[in-house]
C-alpha cells in the first residue's frame, strides 16, 4: 500500500525506485566494480555536515574527525534532486485477490520540516488518533467497529516532502463507510478540535522527547537534522521547552492552516474485492497507476 502511495505522489523517479525497489533484479546486477565506483563518488571528504556528541572536547573531536576523513578525496558539489511531488487527490484501489485483509490509507501534504511546527503537527496527530476516546478511534473502532487498528502520523520522504498518513485495516464490507466517516471526522477535527486531552498528551510528549534526547545517538541525529534544515541547532538541548510552549490556540491554528483539507486527501486501498470501494480507480499492478491520473 505504501509503495503505491509513494508512487502516486512521487511518480516513477529515481528516489521512488531507490526507496521501494520495484525491480529487485537490479540487486543481482550490481558488480564489485559498481560498488567501488559508487564508493569513490559518494564517500568523499567534502559536502559533509558533521555532528559529534559525547564527553569529548572540541579539539579531541576535531582530531577524531580529521583521522576519520584522512585520505578521502574531494568530490563534486552535490545538490539534492528536486522532487515534483503530485498531491492531486485520487481514490485508488489495488486489487489483490490473494489479500487476506483490506487496508486503507489517507495521504496528503504537510509543510516540510524547515518551516517549523513539527511538534504542533505531531501533537495534533496524537490528539486525533489517541486510543480510547480520540476522534479517529471513536469513529472507526467505537462507531463502525470496522478496524483492527488505525493510526495517524507524518513521514518525510525528503527535506521538502512531508506526508500526512492516516491508515489501518478495515473489514472489507465496511470500507466505503470507513472512508466516508474518516473524511468526515478528520474535517470536523480540523475546524473544531476536541482538545480535552491536550495537557496530558503535551506533558507526555515533552517528557518523552527530553528523555530520548539524552541518548547521544538521538541527540546527534536531532542536531544533524536541524543543521540540514538551516534551523537553530541550539534548540536540540531544549526541545521539550518548545513542546511545553505550545498552547491550545497555537495547535488549533496549525490544524487550520497547515493540514490538508479532507477533500485534499488521497485514498489508497488494497483489497481482495475489486468492488469494495465504489468509484475508485481499480488497478491490479502498481505500474498501472498512470491510468488513475
């Protein structure tokens, strides 16, 4: 399902083929000479952003980095490829007769990381999908009793493409009802969010982030991502403060301004029943997706 979702958004471009590897035979065709050529071009001494964390002085860190990079030649200046992501809404059903369950996903575009609001987005999605009494849980599990598990999160494909994902497994006979109800519930949440669980979720998220960033590997990755997004790396030591500073009004504003509307979401389903989602563009292979645009 996610291979199809990424293909819809990215198209048949190198980054999609690298992420999802639709032609597995390319692995067998890689030679030792190919690997050596890739290594010489890719493992170079420039185009680097380096982060060091731990009980080490700046001098010791510099000496270690110099030793690590010794002998590497410089490569050409590298710019990341520009992706032309296509978030035009589509409703697609991938028909797989052998499928033992029906899956459905809703995807849309969120602002990329360098525009900020990461924690508002994360907190907003946690509010929406929280177990027990969250809007998504109440709609799908309590009202329809149509799912074995539903969730909502975001994922970055690259620095400029961030996906909103809402997905889960549903009973095949309730797929259409689930699609309609999730859209309705999501639209209502954006315009009139129930923030009754705001404070405990906020406190829990801040505590988790504070604890996680004590780990040196996590801290290093956080600093690296901030640097690559041209954001203030000093905030890596106080991320929890940014979460604690979010107000219900700020969260409501982010939901209203940054999240895609319900009409802007694509719906992607995988099912053994070709007619499980009336009106959907039905395909049997991911490569057929162009007929749905």
